[in-house]
């Protein structure tokens, strides 16, 4: 454990639905007097099975979705920081597997049409 | 390898790193002499923010450039040179990234009518760049350059998720969409048919934009408050924007009422945009109109009142971020393209 502690920073972007929700909930916690340090520390402890005091007040606003959003961003930032400091090589085997396209929620044909349109424009250059 | 999404707008530049960092800067570049540069840098190792040295040439950028006599902006293909576009690109790289990167990928947007200059953009940007800004010395290569139409960037920001997915739950997936990109000097249009088919014949630019609104507003404001503005030089553009939004101009501790002037200045742009819609085929030929670009923030409510027969959707729900919608959408589109390529390559 680093005696000096660790320092990370990230920005939640309001154009992303999850992150916008996270921003609103963080601001609500801050209005209650909790700092961003409190919120993230408590969220991480909770993810590991502990029950920090801020969650014992009966406040149900730290939802699984917020926890996922906070931890996902924290995780991404942590990995990026380790890579930049030479800790984890960014080799092909470490690249996350691309999301499959058999996701029935996606309109694959429309996506391909958008790419075709872009390619047609590129041909004019 | 970091990505730069760069909208080289006529009024202001918008830039985005594809993740969380974005910014904008007024479109202004003032070449400096060596002596002017030395005055700025003095004994410091680096210049202050707003200045850049590129391979022995010196420039003031954005708001700082307004302190110097600006030459007329180049037009057409003359904008897309290393000495102009390249310098602006180098400057925005330093705004977004620290100087420890060696390679950058550029995704450059352009107005539809500038498609003919896409190769000029590529030639102006690619290659090795050495420059100095307030963040230190940079030595990097722009390795790849992709280009995209700005209104389509706005379209993609509305239609795609951050992961580059077009979901079946998107309510506009089967709509015929007209995209209006209202910028500082131009209003660009693109029509997209159901299922994502871009109507190439619809892509065009019209000369009208937010700058015209600010000019009319400033003239009327100075005319109404002649005594107050007597002897006053240029009004900073951001103060004009604020006055238009608030309905009063903050003059020291006075509030100069100007809501009616703002409304009438905005109406001129609203009327121009309505003409653009008619020229694109009229509301009867579309299911919905997407508004993108910073100028859309001015006309969103007036045009909805003036044309109640069709829905106008803002490409970016946060009106303060509307100016970035095209670069945000560019990032989503190229994320989608990368996913498609990775899957194709197995």
C-alpha cells in the first residue's frame, strides 16, 4: 500500500446517460455533505461487501447502476495510469474483445448504411 | 494512441479527445515577429497560454490573437495548409494533450462544400510536428487523418451511443431526418433517409450563421445606448453572447435592457434557417429535423414556435455543449467503424 496514498482523476461526461446519472447522484450526495472521496471510498467498500456508514442511513440512491458507473470509470482510469507508467503493456492479447454484433439490440443494417455513406463521400475526395 | 476530433469552424474551433476532454477556441491566428515573440516569452522557457512556436515561426492564437492586427482569413483551399490549418491543429493538440505523446490520429470535420479539400486537410496535417506552447516542447507525428462532414457528425451524435451502437430502440431509426448544422458563418444541411442512407445530393452549405446575429445585435445595442458605449472599443464576443442569452448587457454595475434587440437579431437567423429548410425540400419531406452546431442554441425555441408542424431535436441535450455535437458524433461514428472493422478482421 502506498504510504502517500494514491491520486486519480477523471471526468464524468454529461453527454453519456450513465455518467449524467452518476453526476446527478454524486451532486445529491455532496449536498448532504459527503465529499467525492467519501462517495467513492464508500462505493468501493460496498462493492467488496462492507457496509460503510453512509449507506446505513437508509438512503437508497446509491444504486447498482451508479456503483457500476463509478467503478467502471475508476477502473478505466486506473488501467490507463498503470499503462502510462509502464506497468501493463498494451499488447493485442490485453485488448478487450470487441463487442459481438449479434447483439439483437443493434440495428446492424442501418450502421452499415452509415458506413457506406461515409465511404461514398470519401470516394469523392 | 490518442485521437483528436477537430472542427475547424470559421468562427471557432472545437476539439475533443474522444473520451472526456474537449474545448473550443476562437478562430484567430496572428503571425508574430521574433521580436514580438521575445516580448511575450521574455525570460520564461515557455510562452504563456495562447501562443505557439512552430518550426521557427511564431503565432498568437484565439483570444490572444485579437491583441494583434489580424490579417484577412484565408478562404477555400488556402485555409488548409500547414502554415494555417496545421498551426491551429498543433495548438489544439497542446490544449488537449500533454507533450509525452509521439503519435496522434486526426479526425477532421469539414463543411459539406469543403469535401473537395479533404486531401488538402490531410496534406496540411500529416507528418512530423515540433512546436512549443505553454505546456512545453512537443515532438509528434500525425499518423492518420480521417475526414467527415460536420452535419453528419451532429446526426451521429443523436443516433449513436458512446460505444458506437445504433440501437433498435432509437426513436428516429426509421425516420427521414434533415440535419441543420448552424455555425458561426454557415448553415449546413444533410438529409438522411430511413435506415441510415445518406442523401448525398442534399449536402450543402448556406452563408448564414450566428456571427450575423451578433453583428446585428451589437449595432442595435450601441445605437440604443450610444452614450454608454461612446468611446468603447470592441466588445468581447462572449459578452455579446451572454447579453443575448440574459436579455441585458452587464455594463459595469448597470444592466442595459436588450431582450427585444436580441429577439429581433435572432429572428434574422431564424428566417434564414427557415429558407434553408424550404430549399432542402420543406418540412413535408421529413419526419424530424435535427439541430446541431453552436448557432442552433440561438434559434431552437424561435424556430419551434415558427414551424410547429415538425419536431426539432437538439443533437446535444445540454445546450451549452451544442457546439461540440459534431465532434462528439464524429467520435461515436469512428468508434462504430472500428468495431465493424475489428469484427470483419476476426
